[in-house]
């Protein structure tokens, strides 16, 4: 667990912890990044729930299937745990950036 970073109380990782690893997250403020909770590696995904993997933004929205768990190296965000504005920002930036390249 990192110290004095974007972890929420209880040690929950947030997108703030990934801001240096994924430069495209620079479009978000530190407060926005701290509000984006990440699912823990190996945790079960909720069947039918919608996720976004910060490590693979080109995939867009991902719907979880039965018995899926968070794979190692991924950084999924559960749609239900972020604001609509933040969700739209997650979905739009990587695609618009790729289109302009």
C-alpha cells in the first residue's frame, strides 16, 4: 500500500495511483482521480455489471460475465461507483485521442 497517495480509507486503490503510469489520465483533476475506485486484482466481477479498464481504454465499456474475476495487471472501474460525468470522461478521452493520431 502506498503512503499519502490516492488510496481511499481502508486502502482502496484509486485512479490517482495510476496517473504517472497512464498519461491520458492527466485530463482529470487529482480530486476526480481520487474519486475513481479501482477493483482489486482477483476480486469477482458482478455479472452483467459494466466496467471500464483504465489499462486498456480502447476496449471501452466491458460487461462482466458469470464467474469472471479481475485479471492481474488490469485496472477496472465499476460504472456504478463513479459519477456520470466522470464515466463519460473515461469513455470519451481515449477514443478521441486515438482518432486524432
